[in-house]
C-alpha cells in the first residue's frame, strides 16, 4: 500500500513539475513578446527586431501572423529588405485575417520596390487591393511607388483602392434620391 502511495505521489510531483515548467516557458514567452511589442510600438525597430528574432523559433511565434508581420516591418525599416520579404511571406503563409492580410501585401509591395522588383511589387499591390486595401492616398504618395505613377496598371489600382474606400461612389443607386 505504501509503495503504491509513493508511486502515485511521484507521478503527481512529476506532472506538477512538468506543468509548472510549461507555464514558466509560456510566461517567459509572453514577457519577451511584450518587450518586443513595446520596442516596436515606440519605433525602436533595431532592438525590436532583436527581441522578435529571439522568439521566432518558439511554437507560439511560429503560429502568429501579426508578430511575423512586425518582425518584417522591423527588417524593412532597418533596410534589410530581403529579410523583410521573407518574413512578410511567412506572415502570409499563416493566412492572416483582414485587414492584416491587406497590410502585409501592401508592405511586401513596398519592399519589392526597394529591391527593384517591380513585377513582384505590382503583383502584391494588386493582391492588397483585391483583398480590400483602401489607403489610396498612401499608394499615390509613397516614395516607393513614385516610379509607377505613369503606369496605367498602377493608376487603375489607385482607383480601385479609392473605390474600396468609398464603395457608395460606384454604386449605381447612390444618386436615386437626388431631387
């Protein structure tokens, strides 16, 4: 009887220690994530990138499209455009919800423009607009897209983004009550 009691006590202690270790790991992750997010929100992109990269091999981070997006923004803002592109694509692989997906495609387009890949930039810009991107003002004024202003395809994307922002403008019924 004592032997069974000691075995059960040993199993209980072992399980308790494992649960405590898992909780400690989760707490450490969220504390580190708060630090990274805080650095990101004050635009300290260099240190935020370091903090995010320390977390990127954790299971929690691997499943988080928003954090991949933030890491990508850090890379973009510090001039590492190839890494930004990799991380934006990682965010997209996780099927982010709208409007995050629109933003990721849009930022991906900017990164591609900065490495002189206009075709990939236009494809991602088109994806952003198809997903419902609305910030036509930023599209038209972003320095990354200045070389595209003469492109008919770009002009159509700006118009489509404006239509996304103001859907009533293209509705054939919007003037029916004008007397």
